[in-house]
C-alpha cells in the first residue's frame, strides 16, 4: 500500500479531476498521475472505476445531507422535498458533469441513508407509508438528475460555442408561423425560476395522489 494514499484523499482528488476534465477525463490512470502514484496503488482502496464513482457520489451526498441538517424542518413533506431538491441541484452544479456522474451510483455509507428516517417519521404522521416516502424521494431525485444533466450540458456547450443555444438563432431556424413555440422557447434560459416551476409541478403531482 502506498504510504499517504487514503480513500478520502483519492475521492477528493477524483472530484477535483472531474471538475477539471469532466467524466470522460476521469480515468484511473489520470487520477494516479494527479496523486503522483502508479495506478495499481489505487486498487488497494477502490477496486474499479465504478467503486470510485460510488465513493464520490457518497461524499457528495454527505454534503447534501449536511446542508439539509442545517436547515430547520419544513412545515411538511412538501417543504422537505423542495429543500432536498434545491440542495441536491446546487451540489451537482458544483461539479462538472455532476448529475451525469453521480446518477446510478450506490451509496457506500449507511449513515447517509439513515438520515432519511426523521423525514419518513414526520411524513408518516401525515399518513404516508414508507413506500410513499421512498417513491417521493426517488421521483424528486430523478427530476433533479434529469434537469441538471440538461442544464449542465447547455452551460458547458456554451463555453465552446456561446451561440449554440441562442434563442435568436433558434427563432431564425424555426421560421414563421410558430409564435407560441418561440415564446415557450424563450423560457429555456430561465435557470432557477424554471427549476422551481418544474419542481412545483412535480410536487403538485405528489400532492394529488392518494397516500396511505
């Protein structure tokens, strides 16, 4: 085992590498170079790239749960889920390709998952079953992942081609006779307001379904 190399140090370096090079540049060889070790030294700590991604996602979720713990409990499930969605989005946006990288990973720290218990207890008091609660968290997570993947792709594409998603270019390309489509298209730059609008639709859908 290479002295001074720990799993925590590997994960920190991997997150830095992701921010610099993106998911396509996150390789074991590149990570070993950044840590100034040979690639086999990393396999003492992580068996393969998937395990590395799992550890990175777990660290990100530790930060998410830490941020949520600093927020006073909301008035109910809607406030809780809205806070979770906004904190998760903010954390994903801190990392290049964040949503694409961390989706589909497996959490390796049971304490991160255990932090859902207080939420589920509060929601149970409102008549939610554990299945209702878990479905709601999964749905909101899936919404955030999809929204942020699209958001990050657009932002990162703009770094190399600022006009790629230009509303004016899109309207010229569409031509005449589609005034409503053009008006809707102008909302695509809306960022935070668009996120909150879409999140509200998701939460309205959860509120409309029968629970218990």
